[in-house]
């Protein structure tokens, strides 16, 4: 039997002790390999081509280039891996900016190690991962969408919205619903337009707060 693939992880944090602790913890897991460390975002961007990480665990408050600036550059470069903000900040502005830049997760550093490990695995499976207790803060951070009674969704759009709220990627949603990934993208685009939102992550957060009201 072939072994499971190991997820290649890049740690980006300006505190060496924090990086060392995370490295030691993650390297105890058979499905993780730490391919590199960076002290700030600019250094991480310079390492991308040589390290080719599957996931970047990214601090926000760093010198030279912070996490949000780094995330913006990663999206501009069409980085294909996952990006998780791993920070002490639960500020609404930081959460809002991270979500609008399509972060794959927003995690607080005070979480239990076992939960961080599970969230990294979930993110690699295409699930949007959020620290417990941040859902309401995220909903407040995003601008208010149209009132529910102004929104009319088709049955298929409701199915797609529920899948987005569960954190599934377009590929997984297509498989679950028996439609092509391209068709899912069309539905997501229509949903964003109807709800007055700017990203699928905003739709996920909105759905977490309003899903029972979706008709």
C-alpha cells in the first residue's frame, strides 16, 4: 500500500520560538512535512518557487510585509496552495480583509494544538476553517448583505450556498451535486451577485448566519 501524501507546509512568523514550536508539533504527524520557514512575507514570497508548499501558515503582525499584504501578493500570483492566517488578532478589520482576500482560514494562536492539526487537514480537504467563536465577529466585520426577503434563490443555488457554508471547494460541490465544476462557478457567481457580496468566503460567512432563513 502506498503511503498517504505528505502536505508540504511553509511557516511564516517573525518569532523563531513560535516557528520552532509549531514545527516540532507538526513534524510528529505522518502527513505533514515542514519544507521551510520565513521571518516575514517578503521572505516567504521569495521561497515559493523553490519550496512549492501546499499550505502556508501565515502570521499577520510581521515586519517588512505583514500577513495580509503577503496574502494579497499570493493571490495576485495565483498561488495554488492553501493559506491560513494564524494570528493573535481577532480585530474585525483584519478578519474582513483576510476573508475578502480569500484566505482559506483564519485561526487564533490560543487554540489547542490538536485543533490546529485538524484544521490544517480540513483546509487541505478544501474546507474553510475558522477559530471557534469567530463566526459572529466575522459576520459583523463584513458589510451587511441585502435583507433575506429581498433575495430569491433557486433550489440549486440554495444547495450550492449550503455547500459553500460547509467549506467545500467548487470541485467537491460539483461532485456532491452531480454537476460540472464550471457549472458550480456559474452558480457561485450568480449567488454573489444576488446577495451583494464580493467573494465566496463572504457568502460562506453570510450563510452561517442566515442559512435557516434561505428559501
